[in-house]
């Protein structure tokens, strides 16, 4: 059995991949990465493990790769095999939401206070809780993971899966203060993807999740990256 399957975080000692494809994908998407654990939950029956991981190797990789990996392991206890699903996501709340939608208890996937940064205000906390617990009504169009010191910024453009009457595009903007050890998250609502990108480029108005409705427009097909402010997904 490959050495990486003995990683204590995964609890796969004594298990083998269910198929050759699972073995290949697990090696390619998980074991070849430099992963730090941010949150873990193992179900009491031993069938499932949910993890939020940070891929430290993304700083050396191609621009645009999100560093957070949500991983769901499923074990067949009788056959001693496992399967998995994983997704790279640009924000912690989105990674937690992905796992919660796959059966992880909401209160079981929190990160310890000693890891990462803390919410800078109540608005950030409330928005993160809503993102974690809300059904998957939005799909990620693109994201831009920032780099720098002492602050770095991540922008995520979402599009409603079932568009509302107006503003089907949402822009999430996370600003991390590395010196203070805090992060600030805000949300904006837009009629088109182009409008969200234009706001990110110019920022001439406050970011608002309740922008006044103008004329009704057809949601635009994504045509480019969020912005050139960092690493683009």
C-alpha cells in the first residue's frame, strides 16, 4: 500500500482504494500535495472523514490555484476499501459548506482558534455562517487568490444556479490583515459578471449586497478572470 495512505489524518491504514481510478486520483489530487490540516471530523461509525486542508505547495504552482482543499473520505468497512471526493475552494466558509452539504455536521468542522485568522467583525462572522449553512444556490464562476504582506485579498465571483429577478451575481471579497491576525469578508450583488469585475477594478462605490435595481439585464457569460489582483482560479 502506498505510504501516503498511512497518514493518520486520513485513517486509511488497512484500507485500499476501491478501484485503480480512485488510487490514481487520490495520488494525483491529495498525496502529491503539501497539506496542512485546518479542520477534521471522523464519524463515530468509521465510515466517513471530512477534512479542510491547506495546500502549502500552491505558492510554487501555477497562478490561479486555490489553496484550500475540502476532502470527503468514504470507507467500505466490510470490503476495507475507500473512495473519496475533493474540491479546491478559495474561502474557508465555502470549503466548510461543501463538506456540510455532503453530510458533515455543521458544528464539527470548525477550525481551532490557533489556526488561521479570526473574523475582524460581526459582519464577517454572520456572512461566513450564512455561506456555510446555505444550500448550494450559487456556483463559483472564478476566483482571485491574493498574495502579499501585510495584507492579502481574495475575490470570488458567484452566479446564482436559479437566478433571482435581479442581481444573480455575487462578489465575495476577503481581506486578510496578517499583522493583526484577522480577516474581513464582504459581499456585493451585481446584475452582470462584467459589472462585478468593473467594481473590483475601480471600487468607486461601497460594496453592497443590496444594490439598487436598475434595468433588467441578461446574466453575462464569463469572459475572463475576476481581476489581475492576484492568483486567478
